[in-house]
C-alpha cells in the first residue's frame, strides 16, 4: 500500500517543477527544496525533476552553494535508517553484514562537481565521477570511476578496453542492470548487477589514496570506504572484478 507521500508524488513533482521554471524565467532566487522528500517520489518522477535541476544548476545551485552542504557527519549506519529510501537502506545493511566500516556525511543533493571538494574534505576521501558507458551497439557496459577534476576522453579508454566508439550508456540499461538513475550512479550499485553485465573500470590515480568517497545509491549522502575493503571484500561478495585503466585526460 502506498503512503500518503507516495500518492502525492505526482502533484509534488509538477508543483516543484513549476516553481523552479518561474524562478528561472523571472531570474529570481529559487524556492527552498526538500531534496530528501523529493528523492522519495516515485523513481521516474524524481529522475525527471533532477534532470531538470541539473540542466539549470547554475541558477538553482545558488541555493545550496551559499551555505555548507553538509548536514551531518557520523560513523556507520544512520539512526534514522528506516526513514531512508529502500536502496540506501540495503547498502547500509550489506556493508554491515560484510563487516565494512565507513564514515558517512549527509548533505544537500549533489548534481555536479560543485560540492565535491567540500564533501571530500568532510569525509577525508575524494568523491569521484562515475560514468556509465557502453559500446556503439549498447551491448557491452562499463562503470568508470575517475577523479572528478579529470577530463574524460573516449579514445584513450577505448584503446585500453578494446571497445570502439564508446558513449554513455542509455537510461534503460542503467536502470535494468544497476537500478540507478542518471546523476547518482555509484560503484555500490553493482550489487544489483547479478548478471555481471557491467564491467568496473578504475582510474589508477584513485589508488593514490587509501580511502574513496562513494554514494550509497543516493546523492544526498556520501561514504568514505577503504579501497582495500571495497575491492577485496565488497566486490567479491557480489561476484564482480575490476580493471585498472590509465587516463591522462589532457588536451
């Protein structure tokens, strides 16, 4: 049975979208947004809204760039876990079952690189880019983790994985294999890829640090995990491997 919040999701979506559109049109400050509540909308509607927000992030982003994005920093599973979205809850339970410790920061929704530095400093681990890629035929899929400040050049990656004409994977495949949406795809989403259709690629520069920042399948929290535990405990538990790639990213 749907909750009242879920039943109100369509009305909430169109109401918020209209408010944002009017703010942009009139060049006024956007309305305050309850990102956590918006993320609890039905999946397709929250994805549409965040796509709209991302498109106009230079205007809408003024709201949360003017103050600290960080709301809370603490170790381990959140005390309000039952109020979190299902995918996020499942991540925390899996990490706990595997004995993987982590530091968690709850923050404003992250739509671009604007908040990477602040969040990375808060958790002591770099928050990285996650790119969902595919070959030209959209039959082979890759999840690439790379530094947020490095340019992505398809040619230098294609040569290393022997896959010509790489492009971004389509939304249908992203939802099918990782149960994720464009904008907050995470390495932890690989737990949903039970068919091993998505290959994990990691830029070697990320291994310069002992820890790495990841989203728990939602872009309003970030976790600091040890690379050793992520690669040697988490990935084997979900029957995935990884390939190290070298990306220069310069013109």
